C-alpha cells in the first residue's frame, strides 16, 4: 500500500522534531505559521506567507516589512542578500502593479541593488517609489532599512506592463 502525502509529511515532521534544535523549531513554527496564514487568506502567495511579508501601498509610495529570523539568514547569520533583493522587488513591483489600468499587471525586467550594510536587528523594511511612470514601462527606486532606520541597500528596477492573464 502506498504512503499518502499526509503520512509522508507526518513522518517527515516527526523525524525533524525528534532531532530538532531550538532554532529548527523556531524556523518550523515560522514556516508553518506562514502556511496557515496563506490558507486563511492573509497572504495570496507562498513566498509572502513564508517570509511573513506585510505591505502598505499608497498611490506614490510603498512600505513592505518582513521579520528578521533564521529563515532569512545567510551563513554569517545576517539577512541574505537575495532576501533583501526580494523585499525590494516586492515593494517596487507591488506599487507598480497597483498603478497600471485594470486588466494589466507588471513584470520585473531589470533590478539593480547596491548593498550598503547589514543588520542583526528585528525587521527589514523596503520603501518603494516611482522614478518614471510610462504607459509600457515603469522605473522605480527603493531603500531597504532595518527598524532603526539603518540603510542596508538601495535598489532600482524597471517593470514592463503586460496584459493580465485570466485567472
């Protein structure tokens, strides 16, 4: 008899918990909490749920936050550069996508990021804004900071306007 997916997950969780450290348990709690939030409709995308991403979008600016936890650490236990780029892209892309007409969306065509500092604090905050709003392309910029205001990175990105795919 074949093992079901749920049985495989239960076995995997049991094995993980049997050999877990406190950090493993913190990470598991974080990821499972995000998955629960996705199921409950708090997040539409798994990446946002996994990162516990929260966004605020105004017509001309955005603010996206994620907690700094071991889930996003690199080997020296600070936020991974790819995660910093991800939150910057989310802040700029989220703002850009809200600015286009109904039935359209945007895709990132280019992103450039300059890393300035790192942090061991509690939160990453990305603040996006427009540089250029065209009919087919948008250019954005973003600062990424921690909750103390320490600037960690600056980013720019270009977005191309596309017709939204049917759901």
